[in-house]
C-alpha cells in the first residue's frame, strides 16, 4: 500500500513540529493561567468592553463547556468563551478572550482573509473527508481520474490552512494592541499574553506545514503512478 511509501518521511518535520507545538501551547497556557492580571478584570469583562469600545454591542458573549473551546461564530455573531476562560482573570485567559474579539473585529470590518476562509469552510470540509476515500478508490480501481480528484480535494484543505495563518496572526495582533491600549493589561502582562498567543499560533503553523507536506507527498505518489 502507498501509505508505507518512503514519501512518508516528508511528514516527519511536520509531525515533530506538531508535537512540539501542542506541548508548547499546553505548558505556556498552564504557566500563565496562574498569573493574575493586576486590573482584576475577568476575561468575559475584557471581551465585553473590547467589543463595546469598537461598536459591537450586538455581539453576544456566551459561556461554553470545556477548556480552550473558545471561538467566535460569525454566522450568529456570538463570541463563545470556555469554562476555563470565562470568569478567569489570568493573563492567559484574557489573551484568549481578546484573540476571539479580534476575530469579531475582523468580521465587522470585512477582513478579506477571514471572508475567504469562511467561503472555503464547506470546500475544505469536503476535501478533508472525501479526499482519502477518492484516492484509495482510485488506487483500488487503478483509476487515475479518481486519484486526481482526491488530490485536488485535499488541495482545498491546504489552501484553507494557509489562509488561516494570516487570520489567526492578525487576530492576535489586534488583541495585544487592544489589551495594552485599553489599559486592561500592563506592558509586562501583555508580553506574557503574547507568549500564550504565539504558542497557540504555532499549532496553526504546524497544521499548515502538515497539510502542505502531505499534498507534496500525494503529488509525488500520483506522478510516479502516472508514469
């Protein structure tokens, strides 16, 4: 089977980076989840004030179950903060909440990469679920066309991951600027929050690298079978 092909070695750098990124984000978040912000603000309060200061009073904030399940839903215009974030006044939790506010600000101004990523969601979902099925069926039936369609479907996943990078980096930059500019955190606390957001960003870099290398591997395998 092709899954034992030597091209699997191409995925090794991405695998190592993914393991490191997950360990880094976990350790960094745990460390700064113990550091309380001098302002005393809870993450939900910071998020509410950030949204209101930018004219986004209509964006609701809800608490959801779990840890680090925080996200902004552009369809319903709701910012959802996890149980571990919502009432916490740690610099880590405030940074996570502010990052999600950054996505709400992107949505409000029509930030192009965010709009592109939103448009790619259904295509990327199809690609992630159908690409391997198509490729395996193509190999089983010796149908090069099915393999090609599968590779193209996976390419949509790669594009989605690449577009995600500027979206996430921009949201973090907005968050850091707002936290210091709004007086929610001191400069030293912003630097600590930045470490948390940088560690989180590394997971997106690892995901993008994994997708790119996987696509390269598929292209090498497909080219070889087309000879």
